[in-house]
C-alpha cells in the first residue's frame, strides 16, 4: 500500500512538474516571438515627424589621373570643373603651355575619368583612364569610346566578348543607348544586368 501511494505521489509530482515546465516553455516562446516581432517591425516604423532632408546637395567630385614622362601615374580627386592648370598644380607638377599639343587652359575642363599624360618635351595631352581604373573608382565607361581592354575590365566580359562588343558597335555606327549592348552576341539579360550600372552612352 505504501509503495503504491508513493508511486501515485511521484506521478502527481511529475505531472505538476511537467505542467510547470510546459508553462515556462510557453512563456519563453511568447517572449521570443514578441522580441522577434519588435526586431522586424522597427525597420518599418515611420516617425510622425521625420528628420528634414538636408538642402545642401552633395559636392560633385572629379576623378582624374596624371602620368608623368617617366610613366609614373597617380589618381587624384578634386572638386568638379577643375582646369588642367589647377590639376597640374594639385599634382605638384609645374603647369606648362609648351608645344602644339600643350593643354589649352582657357577652354579645357578636366572631366571625371580623364588622364593627363605629360610628354618628355613638356607638352601634354588629355586622354582617358583605363577601364580597370574606371571600375575601381566607380566611373561609368562610355560604351561608344571604350576600347576592347576597357570592356575586358567589366565583370564577366572576356577578351572575345570585348572584341565582339567593339565590332558590333562599329557595324551599327555606335550604340544609341546602353540597351543596344544586348544586340551583341553573348550578352543576355543576366550578363547585361551585371554591367549596366557601370556604363554610360
């Protein structure tokens, strides 16, 4: 009799313990769901009085490269609309006007992606930075001026496809829009989507 009573008592105590554990588990689960709900909904909260947008537009920058007569080059970042003379001064090179191919300070503005090459005779010319540097500095490539090597710098574009792009461009007499790039054999929607934001027309 005593043994049976103690077994019943044990079973009763176990069921009480199970109920307590079950209640505790439910409470923990409800708390966890509540916290997860707060975490995900706080991203959708829009305050009644959002902070006013700043009225000052971001300062536009010009990214350009200067290569000296020894072949050493460096990329500079300056405020927009910099003249070649100011660019040379910024780079620590002495401005010059020597030679027929010298830079004309009065009517030239350095644009983002430009490359100033200083020749051994002191003259200089303005060209374009390589496609690789365009990609590194987030400067879109002009699809009508880019070379085969420039196109090769784009993700997923190898030498053959880069040549195909240039040949197709020549056949069409240039691309009118960036979407014309999809006319190139080997550029489908997926590949086009990966390179679209790296190009301008």
